[in-house]
C-alpha cells in the first residue's frame, strides 16, 4: 500500500505542475510556438533517454557491448532532426499528417493521421510493458493494472494544456528517471560478478551483435528522421529555433552518457544472472530486488514508472494530435484531441494485453505501417510538393499492402522474413518506388522509368542471391537503398519544388 500511496502523491504532483488554464488549439497543440529552450531540452532528453534506457539494458543483457550502436544511431537521428527543424518550421509543421495534408490534400492527411494514431500506441508499448514487468517482479502488480495506471495518469495531466503540460512535467519525469538510474548504478557497482563461459568473445566485441543488425539500426533511425513526430513537435514548438537546436545538441551529449551507463547496467546484470533465456529487464528487476530495503524498491519503482510516463506521454499526445485534429475534428479541435488521447491510451492497453510477450512483433508491425505511410510521402513533400495527391495516396496504400502482405506470408513472425527482408524495409521501398515512378510519369519519362525499374529488378535479384549466402541482415537495407536511388535519380531529372507551392507553404 505504501508504494501505491507514493504513486498517488507523484500523480497529484504531476497534475499540479501540468495544470494550466483552458487553452486555444494553437497553445494546446504546440504551445503557440512559445516553449522555452530549457523545456525543449528536458522534453527531448526525457523522450529519448526513457526509450534508450529500456532498449540498452535489454539488448546489452542479451548481446553485450555492441548494444551501444543502437543508442548511437538514435543520437545521430536526434541531431539530424534538429538540423531539419528550420525546414519544418517554414512549412508550419504541427504533425506529419498535417504537413502532408497541407501539401497533398485532405485525403492524404486523413489516411496518414489514421495510421499515426494506430501506430504511436505501438511504439509507446515497449516502455509501458517494461515498467509493467519490473513492477510485477518487485511489487507483484499485474500487467493490466500498471498499464492502466500509466495511461490514466498520462490522460489526467496532459489533458489540461497538451504541449504546455508536457513541457511543464517532463523535467520532473526526467529527474526521477535519472534518480532511478543512479540508484541502479550504486546497487550494481559493488556486486561481485563471475564471467560465464557461455558469453563468448562476441559479448565484448563492438561488432558482436552483427554488422547487418547495426546497419539496420542506423537505417531505421535515418528513416525516422522524417517521421519522429514527437521530437519534431517538441523542437518546432520552441520560440527560438536556433536555441532549440542547441538544446537538442546538449541533450545528445547527455544521452551518450546515459547510453553508456545503461549498456553497462545490462552487461553487469548478465554477469550476475547467467540465464540468457529470460528477458533482460526481468533479470534487472530480479537483481535490483535482492537484499534491497523497502525504501530503495519504492524509489526505484517510481523511477521505472516515470520512465514509462516520460516515453508514453509524448507519443500518445503526438498520436492524438494526428488522430484528433487531422482525422476526427473539423471544429472543436481541442475537445477532439482530448478524446483522441483517451483512444490512444485505450489502444496501448489493448495492444499490451493482446500480445504482451511479443513487443518485437508489434514494433515490426508499427514500423511497417509508419514507414509506408509517413516516411516516403514526407520526403516527397520535401522534394516534390506538386506531386498529385492520388499518386501519394497510392504510394501509401501500396507500401502498406506490400508490408502487411510480406508479414502475413510468414505468419506475422518478427524473426523470419521472406527472403530475409524485414517488411518495414519492403514497405518503405515500395512507397519510394511508387512515388518516384509517379514523378517520372508526371514528366513523361517513360523509357527511363522502364529502364530503371528493369535495372533495379535485376539488381534486387542479384542482391538476394548474393547476400543470402552471407549477411542477410543487410539485404533489407539494400532493398531500401534501391528505392532511395530511384527517388534520387527522379529528383535529378525532374523539376524541383514549385515557387507557387513553396509560397503557399509559408503563407
């Protein structure tokens, strides 16, 4: 009961900090672009650190020091997002779906908004389940209860003022997360370890997890630069773009330290518990509960719960801005965004209860839909803002069908893919190929299109046969690069963004 009382007190504190007078839609959605650089620093730091701590501990437990590369890829992505913020601000960015609707029309906006609304609870799921697993081990709380608590608290303190409530509360969540991280370091530091013979040299090798997977991480997070809606919204909401970019750079330096510490925690946990068949986060929870006083368990549990809030909050709010404002609402957009926030929370709980042991599958599913629907069209908005709306919508639907079709072909497995190509790569590449083909067709480049598709088809066949004998993990990246190559060539031989369209975007 004491831990429940502590959670209630923390909830009340978040509600008090996040409470703001009723807001108009501009302030609710993006703080009317008046968020301070300090708030941007805390929002970005809390967002990525809360995700990275979970992934680094789990991956380092399983694979060792090479888990560092995942964190590095996320840090590079965050820096790249900051560099693109001036472009997003010139296009009056509020969400990816709103941007696509502004450039390509309402049908594209609604379809992309529905996909974003359906997939962002999937991406939030990992931390909610991680917190649930930890609290179940050390406190005995059921998974559905911890996920429902997380969702309910998020809705309570975000619904007051949206982005402004997030800006006010993420600093506290981040501080509590860091407190939990410090507690874990002090707990693990003095504990005696014995090296397990089953670890092998790959555990201590920076490339031990496999070069194919490392390239997949960098490829995935490079695509995410155009679809990292939660970070883009946070940084775009700043009153001073230049200062906001500096805040992201300082945040990245701090993230690198957190990545190193979290990787060490995962590796130290593996050296203490030699069982590779259990989840790394469950093993971490077991180690933390050994001979620990009640107050330590309580505060560490609060830190893990804050970690879930710091990640799930921005993602559910971001998904709600697309679902509520870009799909459901024509008027009363604040009201409908609040309704959408409740829907996002319910979806996250339902996803978690449905397949709680298959977070990896959920992630493949979410990335497949998101990459097909958001990444390609956002790149097209960057390159060709006069592309017909029907072509963009066709590319989105084609990518979704190809991705889900390949996923269904293998029984929705998250480890075995047709030809070794992850459906998220095939979905994104399909979207790119359709967009580039439509662009070439728009300017009557039929012969070039036929020649290029034949060349890429032959190259794909060769790559599949060659890489199947070596590192198949790289095959998906090759497929993606082929789609991007067609986009690049199409961009070089067709006109760029129209002056009229550019003027429309900044008007």
